[in-house]
């Protein structure tokens, strides 16, 4: 329905060589479930992109950069929260880890999709958090504590 954000994370060839991981871009989208159009979801896509200064290179050069998926903390956290029935976070509905096809930016590079339920409210913004009254900040902290207990319990 709508693109909410897009953010590239560029990586140089030197940084990649010392283990920083591949360059990637991420996009977040507001969607509707195909089987139930009344249900809003969020989709987050992580996609490997060419290393800095290799974007104009031939596709065979970019193909050499292809690697397994980068471990994005969000997927692991959402899986764990959902598997443990955490009610302080939205439920992960589905995810898929795949490879880009031959005509994509990094042939064989990773692409990861996450889809979770859209819950009422807005994502927490750290600057906004500190502008809230103390009682509201405490309520938010308690929600995070509840979610954290689910993580350490598993």
C-alpha cells in the first residue's frame, strides 16, 4: 500500500574484507494480507547491494560479492518473541530468506522478507521518548521489561 522508509547501509570493499558484512538496503512497507484485506501488516525487506564503488561494475563482478544472509537482529528477536507468545510486541506472521536472481543487483546475493502484524500506535522514536512525561516513559520501560523476560525465558 505504501513505502514507509528506505535506508541503504553502504560498505566499502576494505570493510567487507575485514568482516563487516555485506552492504545492504532495507525498506519498510505498509501492506494488507491477501487473504484478509482488513488486516494491516508491515513488511521489512533486507537486500544485499553492491559494495561502494562497485555499483557500475559488470554483473559478474557484483556476483562475486554474493554471500549468505547477514544476520539481522530484528528477525531473530521477532521470531523469539512470537514463538514465546510475547504480548508486548507484534507477532511475526511469516519470513523468507532467499537469493537474488541473475538480473538483480547482486546475483545470488541475499534478500530477506519479514511480515508482522500492524498494531495500533507508532514505532518508538528515541528522541520522542525523552520528551514524554516520566509516567509514560515508565510505562514504556515496563513493556520492554515484559518483552525482555520472554527473551531470557526461552
